[in-house]
């Protein structure tokens, strides 16, 4: 089944923004809500009120978070692979 592209108007930090996407409305809304929360936290912590600066800094912060999580995932996958190899070695030693 092919998803249809839809047009949504979202409010980000009090300003309407229209996007076109094939993502489900629930996912788009959840992402926008999370972005808004991050902008509000950054604004409260920094005192910034300029929406463009807040959006840029929030995007940068979320990108850093994503990169950090990707590195953690790679580390977890590497650890899982090492654990599997160790289990295989242990099981092979019992077969000898």
C-alpha cells in the first residue's frame, strides 16, 4: 500500500508552519510537540526569545542527541556481537 503525501499545518513556538509529508499525522504531531518542548526548555534556560535562533539551536541540540544515540547503538551492537561470539566459543568448548 502506497502512503499518500499529506499537507499539515503545525504550530511551532506559536508560529504556524506547513509541511508536506507521507508520515502518519500521529508521528508528525508527536515530533512537532517534542520539538516545541525542546524549544520551550531552551528558551527558559537561556532566556532567548528569537524564534529563528531557538529553532536553529534546538535543531543543533537534537542533532547532537541523535549522533550520541547512534554511537551508543553502534557500541551496543558491537557488544552484542562480542557476547554472541563468546557464547559460541563457550558452547563449542562444551562440544569438544
